[in-house]
C-alpha cells in the first residue's frame, strides 16, 4: 500500500468500526468506543499482521485468514474487546491466543506491558517477530497452553482471550487483580458463542455479563 492509500484505508476502517458499534449498541450498550482505543486502532499497521496475499484487504472490517488455519479478528471485535478492558497506561495485561499479534499491538499502544500466550509455536514465533519489527518492546510472547495463563507475571489488571472456550478457565480468573477484568468468548465451536465481560470484585465476587453474540476459532489445549 502506498502511504496515501493506506491512510485513507485506515480512516475508512475507523469509520466502519464506529458505524458497526452504533449498529450493535442494542447488544453492547455502547454507542461509541473510547478515543484512546480508536487512536490505537488507527495507529497500528494491520497489514503487518496479515499474509502478503491479503494485505490489500488489511483495513476492511472483516476477519482474514492467517497461518496455521487461524484468523485475525475483525477490527470491530478487536476494538470492542479492548474497550471492554478499559485499559490504563500502567496496566499489565494477559492475552491468551496471540494469533497474528495484532491484538497485542493494539494493547501495547495503551498499557504498560502485555504478556501473550499462543499454543501454536509457528504463530507465536511469527507474531513475536512482527511485534519486534514494529518496535513493541512492552510485549512478551511465548508458546504454550494459554488455558493456564502465565502465572509468573500475575496478577493482571486485565485478561483478554481471543479464542472461544467451552467454559471460563478458572486459572485466568485466579490471575486477575481485585477489580480486574476478563474479556472472553465462551461457547461451542459450531454453536452459540457469547462475548463475556467478567470483573473480580474487591471481595472476590465475580460480576458477569454477556456483551455480544460472536464466532471465534476454538481455544485449544489440554483442557
């Protein structure tokens, strides 16, 4: 993409996200997303995280195929999940399911540090390389089963899961700080999936709400 076309494509992607947010407000309760999240969406070069044959589609508001039979999520979903976390600049975030690295890059624009776990080693390596090329020094990626989280760096201010789990993994809740949030799609691979927002109260109670019907690739691993 040449610079002018790329900038126009990014601006159109942001406009498409804003329109989709308004259209889904009856589910999410949100008429718009925070400007800090939208600024991050406008800054991160999505074309750096897709296969070369799909780079001309990088700023369409749609999921795209990546390596290992996986996908890079629709920009709307990336933006919404990030907004649900409501991240602060000093937050430490755990991501389960690095995929292409795009969601980690968005988070890296907004928080102090991101720890990301990817079960497919090929993807973990390629995502780490892409993030490194773009200078995201506040992201660490490792290959492993994200169902167990990354306890060495816990507790986290937020946890974001980018694949659908059949149930909410208890280890991820256990690694949240009081007040911390978990954003996760839950449901069967070919059945109903819901994007859930959970928050741990100061006394350990869990508040949960369903945000949106979604369709994600399944979370895999020993669970």
